[in-house]
C-alpha cells in the first residue's frame, strides 16, 4: 500500500524542494498582505446587546458600554475584553498592594491616564490560553470580581491581574489608543 514513505523519491529532488519553497514563500507573502489588511481600521458598530463583534474589528465604539458591563471583541483573531469598570471595581483594584501580586501592576499602569475605568485586555488566559469568563452578561467573574478561567481555575481581579490559580501573568493589555471619547483603536 502506498504511503508517505513509498512516494517516488524524485519528489525530493532539488526541483521538488524549490517548488515547496515557492509554496512557502507564496504563503508568507499572502500572510503579509493579510497582516497589512488587518492594519486598515474597520469600524464596527456595536449595539448594547451585542457582546461579540466582527473578527476584523480594530476600532470600537464603546459609547454603549455601561459601567459594570464588558464586551468581547476580536483583535488579530484573538478575543479582547473591553470593560467599563464601576467606581467600586476601581476602588477594589486600588486596595491591593501591587507588591503582593504575582505580576505586580497597578490599575493605572494598565489603563490610560484619566480613563482608569476603561480596562482593555486580551481575553486569553496566560496559563494555557483559554478564554476566561466574566466579560459576557451573566458569566461568573471569579472570587476577585474580574475574570475566571474555567480550564484550570485562574482568577483575575477587577484590573484583570492574576490573583489565584496557575496563570503566571495578568491578562495582557494590547496596544490601543482612544481616538475620541467614545472610540478606541486597538492595535
Ligand atoms: S488556561 Fe486558564 S487556568 Fe489554565
């Protein structure tokens, strides 16, 4: 029976190798074009009830996110959480001595000046990459009120800092900027 090992060795001639190289180069080139396309800002409108936005979104209208609410968006094919913290959640984050944390950071260091209520992080657990709960309506937030990863029980606080469980780092803050009071550009 023919299998990989019995394929004609002529396929492994220099020509075959060059052909494979071409295919690889073509694939890389395509990825490059895709990467550039991803840099082009795409506006995605958000309704109050929608918590999942188009995968290609890099600019988000956050005007409908009320204090205490969060949405899930997608940035570079990975989930991103955008959360409007309540004053109580901000105060809760401020109570913690950063020096006592596994990955020491203040909420201020994880947010933009004057906008500490807007917590924008990747929705990817820093343990093994599951998507934590807490951004969707009704999802459990874990014992520290931020996010909870159901895969192995990592709990993040209201600044999305790791507080308990196996995850080594806080949820990553992606590069972003506010292009207006209500629009944030991620990336
Ligand atoms: S992947 Fe989140 S705790 Fe393991």
